C-alpha cells in the first residue's frame, strides 16, 4: 500500500466493506422477514385513496435555473483548490491576492446579474 | 509488510465500528434531548435504564419487517437507493483524523475527496424519489436535487477557505496547522459550512424535501422495513460526518488542553451533534423559496466574503 494510488486502495476496501454491510443486512432481512404480497399492499401510496394517473406526474420545476448557476460556479470553485494550497507561497503574495479578488468579482457579478434578472425569486 | 496490513485492517475495523456505533449514540441523544426540550420523557422502557436500548430494539424490529416494493416502482433503482445514500458517508470517514496520526488514510486531496463523495450521498435520495413512481417522492427527489445544487457551492467555498488558511488539502495537515486565532478568523466560514451541511443532510429546518407533514417523507414515502431503516441510519451517519468535518476543519480537531486528542475530537463532534438536534427542535421548516434564497442571497456572498478575509489576512 505505497505510492500515490496506494492510499486509494484502502478507500476501495472500505467501499467494499460498506457494500458488504448493506448486502449482509438485507440478507439477514431476507432470512427473517415474511413475504406475503397482495395487490393492495403493492399499490402506490397516495394518502389512502386510489392513485390518480401516473406516479411520474408532470410538474413545473421552478428551480432549474439554479442548476445552471451551480454548474457555472462549481466549475469555477474547483479551480480554487489547487490554487488555495500555493497562493501564499513565497514569491506569489500580492499577485495571487489581486487574482483572487478578480475571481471573487466574477462570481459576485454573476450572482448580482442572476439576482437582477430575478431568477433567484420564486415567481 | 504483514505489520502494515494489520495496521490498516485495525484502522478499517475501528472506522466501521464508529460508523455503526456513533449514529446510534446520536440517535439516542436526539430521542432524549428532544423529548426533554419538549417536556416529555422520551424512550424509558427498552433496556431498563432510561430506554438506552431503544434503537437496538428498533433495529431488531426493522430487520424482521416485510420488504414491500410497490408494483409501479423501478425495482432495481428502488432497491439500490439506500446503499447509495449510506455507503458514501462510510467512505468519507476514512479520511477524518481523530488524533495525531489516527486516521484511516491521509489523502493529500482530503477536502476535495470528502466534498466529492458526500455529494454522491444525495444521489441516493434523488434515486429513491424518482424510482418510487409516487408523486410525493418525485417532488421530494426534485427538492433534494435543487437543495444539493444550491448548498454545495457555499459548502465548497467555505471549505476552500480553510484550505487557503492551512495551505494544504489534507485534513490531517489542516488540524496540525490550526491555531486558536483561526476561530474568529474563520468564523463566517464555519457557520456557512455548518448551515450548508445541515441543508445537504436535509435536516430541519432545511427538511423541505422530506417534510413528513406535507409530502410524507418525500423520497422515502414508499420505503418500509430495513431499507427505510438504512435511510434513517444514513441521516444519522450524516450528522456524525458533518459534525466531524466541522470539528476538523474549523474547530481544531484534536487540539485542546489537558485531555487527550481523540477525547477532544469526540467532545467537539457530540457538541455539534447536539446543536444539530437543538436546531431541529427550535426552528420551523423553511419554505422551498426561502431555502433557495438563503443559499444564493445569504450563504454564497458570506462565503465569498470569508474567502476575501482569508486571502487578505494570509498574505498581508
């Protein structure tokens, strides 16, 4: 377990352990549980009345604009991480600080624009 | 070689033990603290002494329950969703240090790894919401997705502020670099991170996606038995992980006077878990538009402000 990717082997083992816990729990469940399905039991729950129409009903998604906003800003934010580890290293100092304010200004301007366009409001 | 393997195995066993035990402690704390805040007693019967075995009894009950999958559901996705909600939190625990040298592995992309994997957990609730073929669940799943979108950004920005302060992404390195004066310095970031984390866990007052009195547990409406229990477990593991991350990133992890390091870490984790419970009892649920507004108009600008403060203090 050495080298850069060696430590991710441990992460992989833990992932497998998590899957095993899930599978083991459900296996124990299978041994212990009753199984008596009836048509009524398997209907979709809708507060006790018979379900109306399809479960995947159409609805207006009001917050789809947030998805765009998120994608734009998250892509920006990803670049923060490699930058964050070196920005105060000797020789960078003020230059990177100014760059940071340029970055912040871009994001702030984006949010201000979205706010001005009223996409942050519900209606 | 053998020694290294045994060492790793011991660490993993301890992590899995914490993964199975700590959520139960937090759950029991929630039962009792919430009850007393509401002038009730909470569980008193199971196990004899103040109902200490209540959650074990619940587990024994859940494992014997029938596994009902609605006829209309998308079976494969429906069955898989609880695992997708639960397992990422276990994987995140591998990088959380509880003391000097006490961690599963020390990844040098620590924070980045944690944020990426925690985002996967929310997919479980979106999968559950869509695959149930139930109107409440679809609504709840959509709301979960919208909430993840909005609160991931302040979470990432607040976390990167700490990375800037410490000059490393490794969680172990961050705690080692931590000084007491980081508390006021990173205070805004800490609040933003904790609040955004609460929203990502869909805990009250950010529980619009599961709102039991409105859309009947949202994505979990159709779930019963052990699969439902696993969703509940993932919520409580989520509380542990969020409290632990806030502790490690903002509260100095194992650093503290007198007591040994791991004890300090646990004290801080449980204090934050208590705050999570306290907030649940104290605040009414935010409406969906208020939720989105808080993220974009409140938390994101605050996180940007924190980045500016961190940068200026660090360089000057």
